[in-house]
C-alpha cells in the first residue's frame, strides 16, 4: 500500500505581503457606504486632495494648467491638517466695496466644485475652486459693515466664518455744516457723506484740519484750520481714497486794520505805510483816499501785515479802504497828508486821528500841524483843558497827544 504524500505550498513572505492587500481590496465593506460619492469632475482646473496634499505642492500642481486665472495665494499661517473636513479658515482681502465685484480668496478645507458661497444671505455667482484648500469668488453688493461668509457643500454640509468680510462704502463728501466760519480757523464742522473712518484726514483748500473724529461711516467731525477769506474746497483722504467737495466751506472775516504807521506823510507820496491787522489776503486790493492802488502797490507779507504805497494827495485826512473776497473794510480817516514846505504863518491843525475818544477817559490822538514852529513852546488845549503832548515829529509836523476826559460831544482843539 503506497503511502499518500502530502504536498505543502511554500508562499514567500513577500508574496503574502502583496497578496493580502489585494484580497482585502477585492472585498469592500459595502455596508459602510451610506450614500454614493459624486464623481470627480473632468475639469482640469480642479484638483482633489490626493493631487494637492498640502499648500507646499499647490504651485507645482497648478503650473502649466490651461484655463486657470492668475490666482494670488494669500500668505496666511493656516495649518490645513488641523482643519475640519469641510471648513473655512480665512479670507483675503477682508474688506471691499459696497458695490461688490472684488475678487476674494477663500482658504479652508474640503472645497469642491458645486459648493455655494454666501456673504450673509447673498449668494455669490460661480465660485472658482482652485483646489481643496483654495477658492475665489466675487463679492456681491452689500451694505457697509461686517458680514459672515458661509460655504455650503453639495451634500448640505456647511461652514461659517463670523464677520469675515467688511463692506466699505465709497468715499463721498456730501455737505459741510456749518458752511462758513472765520478765516482765523477753529470752527467745528460736521461732514456728511459715506466711507468715513478715524483713518481719514480733512483738508480745507489744502490746509490740514488739526482735529478729525469719525462718528461713523456717514459722519465726520473736523475743525477748520486758518484759511484765506473766500470759498475753500473740502477734501477727505481715507486709506488712499479721496473725495472733494468744491467750495464746500466759506472763510469769512473782513480785513481789520489795527494800526497804520506812519500816520501822516507828504502830499507828494511815493513812500510806504505799514498796516497791521487781521484777515489780510494775497489778492486784497486797496484804495488810498480816492485813488485805487494798482498791482505792486499793495505788498502782502502775512495775514496780519501789508504795506501800501502812498499816492500823491491833497493836504488833510484821507480814508484807507481794503477789499477782499469777503467784502470791504473802511478806515476813515486813516492817514493825513501834510505839505512838506508850507508857507509861513501861524500853526494850523490840518488833521486829527482818530476823530473820537471816550468822554469818560479821554485818549491818545495824532495831530497833523502845519507851521509847527518851536516844539518846546507848544501847548495843546481841548476847550479850556490842557492836553499832554507825548511826542513831536518836526519833519512832518506830527504831534501825539493825550486828551483829557471831557463832556460828550464835539470839542475844539487848539495848538498855540
């Protein structure tokens, strides 16, 4: 009886390592599939996670792909492995126009073709999925302020990023209230419009406001700087944006003469007098007596100082008139013409500046006296009261006198 031989099959370890996965792969557990997965799209512009496993390989995956837009990937510190399977981690840029149309990059995980993107409740059109981590959308129109961005997958899964995007209104200056103020500046104003913030600067005809505060995107407070009398453009600058309201503010304030010197001069003219005061402007014109001063005869130094070239005139007091964009300022009388070489005769008063003083206290006046004579023997009276002579200019016959108090009304001046 022949013994039966048992045949043993020797399977190499390496072969077992290859065979076992094949057997396992050949027997899937169909009970784990609750719903069929969608097929991958055939678009060459979409890459599943297997194709782009992380951000470091995205550029290599995109290189040479036809039909891709010029996508600028944001430099964000996002760890993709820590994200949920379907999530939104960041957006860039994080703000845009209320009119919409800004291209926004979404950064997250699980992005796929067919997902929807919402700005609050506004659905965007045709999101472009670059890969599983990146997508771009155009922002829809919205109201100023922050909005949530929500993504919804094709299986109903959702992810939300709170206050992810802020709509910024277009910069626009509508009005300034009040619309006028003194040329010296310092007027608090309220600007109405859109797109304001505390990053804004306000300029009145190129001069920066010293104090600006935004009450909100539609209200901006600004203090006027000093300016030239007349209309001024109001310009607001915010983060590179600019809006100008032409002639938005009117600087007011008539020119004011505080002092004119010398107070008297020869009838031949040809010399300058100096005016100190306020609200003088470079384009200011002047009239000296009945003569309108021409170009070059009004010399502007500062809003507080100008020189006037005195024209020839007749002996006696004359007025000085200043004209700016805000109106006319008249000082009458302001100057006294005197005769350089008067004929011989007794002293005579040809002009007095000013022509009024307080009755209760008196005050200083300037007298232009012809044929002054010996200054050491001069006496000046107001009625029967003696006045105090402060100074004497013999060359032009000018006396500076302190008048005593007296009764209200006209008074007689006497030089002897």
